[in-house]
C-alpha cells in the first residue's frame, strides 16, 4: 500500500493518522507540490483532480480523504472505527459529509488568508478572512453542541473524529480561539493525545 501525500495537507494528515492508528504497513510518498508534481501526467493518472492524498492498494487508486478513511477502516473491521449498527453508521456518514461540505470549506477559506498567503508572500485579505471566520465560528458552535456529554462524535471513537479534527490542526496560525468552545477544546486534546495523531502532525 502507498500513500501519496504532502506533510502540510490536512486531507493527507487524517489518512496518515488512521494508517498509524490501524498499524497498516504503508509506504509514504511525498508529492512535491511546490514543483507542481500533483499536476503532472503521472499523478493525474492516479487522481484526475490533481490533489493529495491518493491511496494506492492492489491496483486501486483511491482519492477523497473521507473515502480513503472508509476503505482503510473496512480493511480492519475489528478496529471498530467504522460503526456497523445503522444509527452509528449513519451518524459517521453525517459527520464525514458535513466535514466535506461545510467545515472543510470554512476552514480552508481561513487557511488561504493566513497560512497560504504567508507561504506565497501575499497580503491577507481582511474581509475574506473575517467572512471565513464567521463561518468557522458557526461550525464550531455546531461541533460544541454535538460534543456535549460525549467524548467522540458518534459516541465512541470513529473515523469521523479523525476526519474532522484534521481541519483544526493549524488552529494557531489560522487564529482560532477555542475558549468559547470547551467541548471542542477537550475533544481536540483527546484526539491529539493519540500517538497516531501526534505522529501525523505537520513538521512544526
Ligand atoms: N476533498 C479532497 C480535498 C483534497 C485537497 O484539496 N488537497 C489539497 C491539499 S490539502 C491539494 O492537493 N490541493 C492542490 C490543488 O488543489 O491544486 C479530500 O478530502 O481528499
């Protein structure tokens, strides 16, 4: 099994963390995005979207990080990280879809105006940053309520936790303050206490 990734990609981070959590043997292949390797024909043949991560396994090239999480968890059902009861399974999909359609776009807007502009030496657009932050605060409030009285999103640890926490790893440079969201703060700390997650964080 091979994972094509980049150390600073949040979508790749969640996949790396799950690979470590499940103890799956996997070769990590870094795609040099600064050289545009993700847009080269070789890589486009693996993912026509030209994005990381891509998982290669037994002739399969799988992209979309949430689909990769489902595939990996299905390979190790004994991990219990993909619920099998209808309610748990539906909740897991609910959170994976909410991540892809809502939390990830909101946090990406903020990331573009902070981490990314810094990386490419451009000025932050304050209006776009403020608009992104408003959406992030809306989403953090949803998470805060969902985590009330719970350690994990679906009750017990699942791939939904690995997926959603990935969008909050760059919270300091993105300027997120968790003080108003104590349940979110405790859940992030719980996830980041896991060795699999710590091993997968981008270089500091
Ligand atoms: N929805 C995709 C998002 C993947 C994605 O946007 N990856 C970024 C890095 S975090 C990327 O490769 N961007 C390059 C580009 O868009 O050209 C997933 O979850 O896998």
